[in-house]
């Protein structure tokens, strides 16, 4: 089966997604996100939740009632304390009343939902003064246009569906324009190693054509100057990609 839709992409289930996605094991990232959240109370939503790891990490102990929302029925909270309620819904059209939510968190989900629509829905369902914390991979460090184009193409081929790519300052501006304030930005830089064979050998998950395109693209990572500039290098079958995360937080109103 080839991937021709988002559902296909994630239908190998959350465990498979998490095993192929090294940053789901990045404790430093989780710590920065939970640090930005602080104490969660009231009605809390993890958007584009996947395995619901952020909700699990923040926890329900403080009186928070967590809902993990994801458009794909294959993605369900794993681990945690079992108190996280999964809901299958689109982040563009949440099945939640206006002004009903105290906190929204989202890690690596905005680029799927689309920032305009996601922010509109977040502003609708959050109560005035309600908080959000989102974490997105951003392209801040890639100043050379051809490096950026290379990176985006690798991401596009790998994920098939992501449509948007952000720079952190512009992401903060989007929130400011959408009615949020007290905005704060924390960044997190980390390199992750991917085994190209695992990527391209997902039981036929990638088409032959995509596998070939990826294999060709990552060859550039063998160039030392490119690797120094971008932090992305390719040795043997191992591709290392350096990512910057933007962790943006703020309140509605
Ligand atoms: C890269 S994964 C991130 C999962 C999880 N947040 C994490 O950090 O591990 C993106 C998730 O967004 C979900 N997703 C994609 N489009 C969505 C949409 N329109 N509404 C809600 N969830 C969506 C996918 O099903 C997937 O679980």
C-alpha cells in the first residue's frame, strides 16, 4: 500500500508512529513543554494528540480533565494514567462549545491542521484568559535558500502530508494576530538520527518512487560543508537531522 492520504500515513497505529519518530522520546523537549504548561487545571485539550504524550506528561493529578483529540482513529493516548479521554475529530472543526476550555496543548500538529484554522478554533473554544502551549519544528536556522528547500523536501517526502513550515517569530505573530497575548517563545535544538532503511522500508509504506527520491536527496548530507551549515548529515545508512522547536505559549485575550 502506498501513502496517498493522511489516514494511510498514520494507520500503522500510534506505536508505529512513535517508534519511527525519535523526538517522541526527547525528554528535554517534553520538559520544556511541561515547563511552559506549569500546572494544568480544568478542561484541557491536547490537539492532534497522537499518543497523547503531552497530556500524559503534564498529568491529571492537579484536577485537570484531559481530552486528546486527533483526526485519525488510529492515534490514541498510550501510557499515562488512563484518565485521558480520546476524541476523534478534526482540529479545524472541534466538537467543543465556545469558551469551554482552560488549556490547549499541541505538539507537532499545527502544520497538519493549518495554522489559520487551528488558531481560529483555539480562540473559539478557549475561555477568555485560557492558555495554550504549542510546540512546532521550525526552520529558523536554515538561512541558505537551497538548504531550506532541501530540508523542506526531505520533510515533505517523509511525511507526505504536512503543508506548512514555520519560522518561530512568524508563528508568534500569528498568535498575536489571532487575539492571543502574554506570548512567550522558548526554543529547543536537538539532532535526531533516522535509519534510512527503516524510513524507506516501512513494508512498502513509501512508494518505490518516494524511497528513491529520498535516497537521492539525503546523499547531500555526505557533504561536509553542507553538514556544518545545516547540522544534517548522512553516514552509512544513518541520517541525522537537526531540528529547532519553537514552544509558544500565551493566553486568549
Ligand atoms: C506528527 S503527529 C504528532 C502527534 C503528537 N502530537 C506527538 O507530538 O507525538 C501529527 C498528528 O496530527 C494528527 N492530525 C493531522 N491532521 C489533523 C487534524 N486536521 N486534526 C486533528 N489531528 C490531526 C495526526 O493524526 C497525527 O496524530
